[in-house]
C-alpha cells in the first residue's frame, strides 16, 4: 500500500501533474497523507528519500526519467502534508515541528520520536539552557559552510581544549542514547555541553583576526553543532 501510493506520486510528479492551489484531480495530497499514516500507524521504519529514489529508479528502467529536482519536490510535498498532520491532529507546537522536519522530515518515525522528546523536555524545564547554548553556536556560524575538522594543535585557550574533549567524550554516549531511544539520557548527555560552550564563548574570540585560528574555531563549533542537529534544528526553537 505504501509503495503503491509512492509509485503514483513519483509517476505523476515526473509527468508534471502536481497539485496547484485547490486543484488536486488525482488526489495526490490524499496519497501523501496516506503514506504518512501507514508509516506512523504501522510503525514502519522508512526513509522517504531513499524510497522515492528506489521508485524513481524503477521508472527510469522503463524509460521515464525522474530528475533529482522532481524527487526533492515530491519529498517537500510530503513534508508539507506531514507538517499539517503534526500541527492539526497531534497539536505539536509550530516551532517544534519545523525544528524536527528541517532535519528529519524524510524519516517520519524519527521525526515523531524527536517531537515527543522535545515535548517531554519542555515539560521538565530542561530545554532552555540547551537551546540557548545551541543558538549561540548557530548564530556565530550563520551561513558558513564548514567542511574541515578542527586541528587541536591550533587551540590557544584552555576553553577550546575543554570543549573539544567534552565533545569527543559525549559523541559516542549520545549516539548510544539515540539508538536506545532514551530521551532522558539524550537530554542529560547534551546538557553536559552547556557549561563548556558557555565557557568557550566567555573566553574565546571566534572571529579573531588570525584567519587560521578563526577557521579552526568555527570548525570546532561546527562539530559541536552536528550533535545538536542529530536531535533537531535548534535555530527554530
């Protein structure tokens, strides 16, 4: 049932037959919603990006080219239905839904899991300090695209060493907690970054004049940001 609907969506999107405004003659919005309900209600692990790619591959074997942009547009279309479902039926806060879908929209079960975690953490008043720390990093990195890893030999301040050691200590523990679906442990682990992050910003000038130091510091912060991104897009919270 899941792939039957994906087959319909991929084929019609490839032919340019997409809903516009209130017009949806083929019921594609209904199919997208059904896909999400099948995954969620059946608790079916499914990466929609990969599933769309596999269906597109079958079309291409039959001579119908599905452009990468078409697959991206289809995933965005399904995510729009997912956003509406999460807001209207499950009443998750708008900011939480956006934060989760930005990074986990292709994996509905993971997205729902992260939303439940955020709700639980907010109720326990354990989220504010984490959000503040994450946003300090997000704001200073802004639109910078950092692909390199930091070089520890360039660390010039003890706060840099502290943050780097904390990060490397927490990464495997966080991965384990994520795999075990242990939200309290995830929060406890991620909160251990808050102190070192605040110390870092109190002691270190990230945008210093020495370009090699500046790039190295941004690479460190980018590595820390990656851990937050495993949970959600904290810029939305």
